[in-house]
């Protein structure tokens, strides 16, 4: 399979703010197949953190090539985690569209099930997450790189911490807090851990609830050492973590804004005219009519009908160069399995013709642990 005709798999792990999203997009936001161009060079499956980042960079670097992103969700306002609730008819809305996935009961954990949310909107999980711009420990990434040894030892691209650190820095723009916030809350950071110039922003909030400082002091009294910066890969200790928040507007900064609205919108300095996004459409599967060596696959797409799932209009489109699958850690393997790409035993079990036996697709998902904190308040004083 040549570089031009390969199928690139990008899995979204865990990749300037203006007004409301709908007010800044130009005419290239599409809602029906009739609005599509006759041909695209690249088709990106999934308009989340990874998909929109790749689309932004492809359309910028290859100005004579056209890029289409196909996203299940829609363009919508993505409230920040600390925004006041939006009062709507029937209740309050606290986040943009989501998928909710639940695991099977785990016998090793008293048959408990885990529930995970993922973004179902333009911007993906960056539009619904907790907005903590945390980074992984260098030791985890170094261990990850060792898994690829010795096969990838000679590769110039290393997947250890040192190999990825420059991409962490490139991925966002960090704005230090004003001196007044530093004096009030004691924020610390190491500017060498930052340095990007992308339209995804990280900053410290101008306001903290009082319990943040109380808890921090309690941890220090317990002997937990203070770490002035965790973003350098040294994660041991107590440190401040910035939010994915614009430093001026305090709005959530996410891929739907930074890697889509801000580059194709009417308010952009030079709107990206080779970059289209088709919302409210689901990629069902990829089809190789003449085998995987024959060129890029056809992409089978169906319009989303929430009232009657599976009944939407279906069509197929084939790019000239590549299909990039970036539908997240849950939906990417589902699309690949439906396409006949994955472990042969699994595909045969469900009667799916095997196009490419690729062990591991849909397996080995890992996530970090988390904990909650509760405390009692002895008295309440009103001022």
C-alpha cells in the first residue's frame, strides 16, 4: 500500500475565542450531501480533538488539497465546567452533546461497572471534559515506548516522553496569570514547559473557591511535597494545573473553536476555503471494493436521525488520497470492526467478512484512576 493510498488510523486519546460557535462559521459548514464538493483529497472520520487538529494542519499545509470532516454530532455552544448553568425549557444544560459508554460488570471489582462520557459534538471530548490541561508522567510514556522495542528502536520518531514533549508544547498556547492572581492564590509554573502558538488556550482561572486553598494546605500538612510544575513530566507532588480556558473571555477553549471555527470562520484573518465539515452524519464503515491494495476506501455515510436511528439517508464517497479515522477510542474500533478490520476471530463471530486481520483493534483500553474528596463543615457563618 503506497503512502498516497494508505488508510491512516488516528485514534483520539484522551489534541482565540470569539462569540457563539454558530456566529463565526462561514458557508463551508455543511448539513446535507448536496452541499459536498464533487471530490475531496482527504476525508477525516470524526470531528473531535484529533480529527479537527489533523484537519486544521492538513488544510493549512496543503492549500491546494481539500479536506472533509464528517462528524456525528452538531455545532453547539460548549459550556465551561465552571460556567453558570444554561437554563433551558425542561431543566438546565451543563454540557454539549455526549456519548455515554458503560462497561460490563467486573467480577474482580464486586461486579461494578464503569461509566465513561465522550464528546458527541464538533470538538469532541475537548468540548465536554473537565478542562484540566494535565499531562502524562514521563515514566508512563517511557514505558509505552519500551513496548515497541526492539521493532521500533531504529525509528527516528520516538514515542517516549522526550520524543513527544515538543508536540505537547506545540498543542496549546499558555498565558501566565496576572501578578494579582499569583499573589492571591500562589500559582506556580515553569514557562519552559509551554511555548505553543496554536489557538487552543491554557490559563489559570482568575477565581478559586476557598476550599481549593484549604485542601491544598491540608495536603501540605500531610507531608505531600510541593512541585512547582507538573507539565515537565515530573508528576510527583502537589502542583497547579491550568485550565483549557481563554485568558480573556474565560470561555472553554476546545478543538471546535481553535481548530475549526477560528480557521474557517468569517472572523478569521484568512478563512480556510479548502476545509469542509459535514455535521449530523455518521460514518458507518469503510469499503474496499477491490482490496486494501487498490487505493483509498469508499466511506459509507448515513444521516443522523435521532428519532429513528438507522433510518437516515445513506451515501458513499471516496477521497483521492486518504481516509483518516479519528472517531475516538470507542467509536474508532466500532467503525473498523464494521469495516472488517480487526481481530479475525471477533469479526467471524459476528459474521463480518474479514478485510484485514488486525489483532488489538478494540482491545487494551486503559484510563487513569480518579478519586473524590468529601469533608464536613462544623458551622456556617453568614456575612
